[in-house]
């Protein structure tokens, strides 16, 4: 059955509102709603959703998405799967409008139409965003931002608290404050490297410090952000970190 494009509301600006089941996409206002409740989407996630909705009825390839949504940097297939999975989680009840078409790309399929089963679990259950920050308000803010985007999150108030929970099987990525009581973020980074634990790190710092940023990046950090960092920047960095964590995940024996 050929997918039917989402309906357009009767507005003075054609195509301003796209509807598919409980989902409404307000293109001009750059907002999306599910059952009348606005959902939180970063700029790139909204661009991806809008592109797929406007192309309803056909498969959109990785290259097309790359050219429109991330024109200035390369996005790996693994990273794109993470981005699509994050978008689906944010869509909640309307998640099935975004379908994966194996070996071809992605498609927007309104409710009531047959669609391939979505690849909605590219992030294994053991992969978690670990947040280490001594400020309770910052931990709460990061936890809320990440959980709203569908990530599993665990928070720790100190390096010691994180180390108590750390095992050889700990998987995912790490959002790490630089200045912490006792052992600081850079020291923890060095300890993890010495232990051979591959946890991609996104650093957060209360102030801009080029030498520290350079040291962290040379040691393999994914990003070094200065507080208060924009939510979109944090989510983009976490997506890259988790994509790297997934690419390094040991394969199960055949």
C-alpha cells in the first residue's frame, strides 16, 4: 500500500501544519505536538522529522539526510541510527510514523498505513549516559534533558560515587564535570584509560580553559563544553559519544 502524505491544515500559509494521527508538525513555528502536547526536539531532530514528513510516500536515503540536516559534517550510519532512535523516543505515541527501510533509508508513514518495523532499539539496555557533577541542580537538569530525549541516565555527585558503581561491564558514555571535589574529571579520564575502559567522555566546565580543553581532547574526549551549554549541543555531543560507544561494543559470538 502506498503511504499517504500527512494532511495539511487549512491555513493561510500552505504546508505550515502537517498532521499524521496524533502528530502535528508546525513547520513555520518549528514545533511538534503529540495529542496536543508539545514535544521537545532539538533543531537537528526537528529538521530530520520535517524532512521525512515532507517526503512522505518515498524512502529518504542517508545521503539525502546528510546533505540537508548535517550539511557541514559527516554523520556515520551508526550515529544516524542513534539520532533516529532519539527522535522516535521523543515522538512517544507517534513514534511509528518514522520507519526504517533496511539498506535503503528512512520513511515517514502516517498512521493507518503499513510500514516496516522501526529499528527502535539501536542502543542496548546496558548503554547508559553516566553524569558526574557535584552540583545537584546541574545533575537534575541534565537528567531531565537526556531522559526527555529517550536516553537512560544515571547520575553521581562525585568521582568516588561513580567509581563505586563502575565495573568492567559498564557501558555507554560519560558526561563529566572538570572541577570536582577530590579526584577531578581529567584524573578520572586518565584512570579510565589506564584501566582500558572505553567510555566516550563529554566534558562540562564551569569556565573556558583552553589548556585543559586541549588536554581532554588529546586524551580522546568527544567534546568539551562550557557551562551553561545549550541543550542541543549537549544532546548532539551525547549522540556522537553513544555512537562511538556502540561502534566499539564487542560483538556476541556466533
